[in-house]
C-alpha cells in the first residue's frame, strides 16, 4: 500500500468518525435542505454566465442538501472532538532557574 493510499484511508476514517459524532437537529437539517436547494437552483441558473462561481455554488448547495438529508455533519463532529480533546488536556509546566 502506497503513501497516498494510506493518507486517503486515514482521511476516510477521520471523516467517518467525525460524521458519527456530528449529528444535527431536525430544524438544522430542514434549514440545510432549504438553503442548499436555494443555492443549488440559483447556481444552476448562472452556469453559462459565470461557470466557476456556479460550480462553487453547486458544490456548496449539494453539500448542504446532503448534510440535511443524512443528518450528519463532519464539521460539527470535528468541533465536538476538538472540544473534547481540549477538556482532556493535561498541562505540564517546567520551570528552569539560572543561578
């Protein structure tokens, strides 16, 4: 297994872990689907005039719709993991004195 394959596998595992911890509420899911649909529809209208802007809008709208349908958000999961790790930190202080 190459280095790139290992990196991709590691990213998949971390993303899956973050998704499992990043569940969102039903009102947030509904808002994600509505906002994602609006952004997706607006972006599809602009495909001919501004293709790069439209591509980013289609990507964002699709991601919001997927977030709303699945109810899992890797960003929310990553934030929860970071907060949990921060609470579990142990501070070790060393002081050096010179004479």
